[in-house]
């Protein structure tokens, strides 16, 4: 059962997915393993093909072999999935090409041959699994080859999928938007944020709007504040070059964290349809109080991890990672306080934090409720009476828990915190599906609820730009300011403690 019901559920129509950047990392780690799992689960249409497009001179057989290895390495590969490979591989085709017309002509012929053989309509998804700098030239070539057709009833549809980053600030995001819209209508564009494909992220809306007990208290009267955390224990791994240009605000805040904020704070949509849900998310971003350049230092903190010895392991500092400048001022950690100025959330701070090389990988949303009056519990030390916290655990231990106060046995009236716990794997007996499986299937079905709309992208940059501009103009003098494996820079504690609150210790 999908968490967000869409109007277009069911098996997708026959279609072909063209992957640009077919020899790249995303194709082998995520896209082909996800498509193969869908095939093994019988969720793909009968007439379905994948066309890989890249520069390398590979035959169909060589491409299939590479993808076979990718599926064994990165797919889940149960016995059922292994036996599905042969059928899946028959419909994997490779086209060699770069930006020249010739390559796109070959692609067009290949698509015509596939569709001619199966007699299916021209339903095509162009997946741009390439560096973002190539989106515009590829889309221009798709259009020039006559492949960016507007949807016409009965003659097939065309969709294009792009991955973040959508620009590096508001101005470049606008420019990218213009380039995309030169070739495609907004309705044809599917912008992926893989967080939205996570089952537990989708569950936020079901949890909020399918239960009568939480929604009435989901507001400024009962909620003291909200903490959204996306902590990672890994460093930047092999992506130092990319990260030097990005940093955590562009990499995590402008997309994943703001999406989590919107799902937590949005009003109920009038229906679970793509535009109704996305309209509500846009309204949240429009209500976030913009941060002025003078305020940045009061509401945002940055950090960069330094070298540390963790057990027997020496952990490199960010500045020692491959592709990173030895005096880099790029932030690998940030904490930001945002206020939403609307009827529901007036005065309730949302604290967002994310960073690399923190103690554990944890993504969670913690709703901290207000403290009740404590006059009945004078015998109990005040620090023992904790306000209720509702915790939405996105990963890795997917689930939901609610802490509440109980009386421990004994003659004194005192309180202790306990928690009611729902665990996803325990309850459903399996790990949630991979985000890319959900998103690819939704794209084939034409359901863009879980994809990011262009107006949302622009608003998200509008909110993050002042922080980026301020930090890029005022270089940090104390980097590295947190040790690898620690819980971040002490300035982040000061940010929340100055409001007489504390970060949750996960
Ligand atoms: C990506 C970022 O979008 O999300 C990475 O580019 C980050 O830097 C990753 O590690 C986190 O995703 P997840 O699903 O592992 O939480």
C-alpha cells in the first residue's frame, strides 16, 4: 500500500526509459538496480525497455554485463531477482553518443525500433543521470532531435527526470528553470529529491492526516519547538571535488531538510494530488521568515570537521580529503533556526541541523511539546519531568515513538519518561523499499506528488541564499571547529541554548 494515494495508481503504461550518463555512478548504484527490482517484483509494464546513452563505445552485450555486475553489487538480489535478470536484460539497449546530432539520431532510431517491435505508443522518460552542467545541452539536443514532444492524447507522453542540485543559488536555479522550460512543460519535468521517495518521509503525511489524535495538537498552542536532524557518520568520501563547491547548505538544507520541514508544517492538502500537495508545501516556504544578512549570525551556525582518532582508526579532517583544498572554508555542518509566520506556527522555532562525520547516521524529526504545569510534582527534581516528544524516525531505525511521563513504583508521586514505540521493520516484517524504486514507478505512472516543483526550488534558494552569501563573504576563522565523531561545533549548542532549549541526544 503506497503511503500517499495518487489518482494514477496501478501498473504503468508501456514505456522506455532513456538514461543519459549510462556509464556513471548513479546509473549503476541506483537506477538500474531499482529498475531491476521493480521488474523482479512484476511492477513494470510488459513492454518496457531501458536505453543507456553515453560516450563510451560499448556493445549491447557489454552494457548488459556491466549492469549485471551493478545489480549484483548494489541491488538486493534475492533469488527471485536473480532469475528476473534474463528477461530484464533482453530489454536493455545501449546507444553510444555525446552531444553531436549523430548520437541523437541513433537514439531516435533506436526508440523507433523498440516501439515498432512492441507496437507500443511513444511513452518515453529521459533520465538525466549526468552532472547538472550537462542538463541544458542535453535538453537542447533532445528538443532539436524532435524528441521533446508535448503530450498528445493517444500518441504517447514524454517526461524528463533531473537530479539535484537545481542550480547553486536563486539566480542559477532560475536560469536552469528557463532552460528546462524551453524544451519541456513543467508538467513533463520530474525533479528528484530522493528523500521524498523514502517510505518514512511519505508516512509523515499519513501519520498527520489519518489520525485524529495528533492533528489537533500540531500547532503553536501545544508544540514548543521542532528539531529536524540529518546526521551522517561518513565524511565526504570520494566526492570532495563536488562538496567543495556545495557544502551542507546546498547539499542537504536547500532540498532534503526543507522538504522535511514542509511535510511537518504544511496544512492538509485538499486532496492527495500532485499539485494540491505541492501547493501546500510552497505555502510553508512562503511563510518562513526570510533571514536578513544582519541576522545570519544569530540564526545560523557552520562547522567543518577536523582530524580525529576514533578507536584504532585515524579519521581524516575534511581539509585532508581528496579533492579538498588544505585551507578549505567549506562548511560540512550547519544548524539553522527558522520561524514560520503563519497562524499555526507563529512563535514555534524549527531548528534544523545536518553534518558529516557526526557520531551516527540518523535522520529524524522531533516534535517537542510544551511543558505542562509542574505544581503537582514538587517532590520530583524538575529535570526529571520531561515534556512529551514525538519522534518521527526517518532512518536508519525507521519508526515513530512518543515519550510520555509515568509514575515509577513507590510511595512518592514522582515521574519517569517512557516511550511508546512503533518500528517499521518489526510491524511490517521488511525494510521499506528503496526510494528510487518508488520514484521511478511514480514517474512512469505520471504521478509527480513526490517530485519537486520549480516554484518550490526557487523559494528554497531564496531562503538559503542569505546564509550562503553571508558565509561566502565572511570566511570562518576557526575551521576546523568540530572533531570527526563529535556532535558538531559548540556554537550549535549555543544557538539552541540561547533559547533555553537543548538538542536531542540521539
Ligand atoms: C545526498 C547528498 O543528496 O544525500 C549526500 O548529496 C548525502 O551528501 C545523502 O550523503 C544522504 O542521503 P541518505 O539517503 O543517505 O540520508
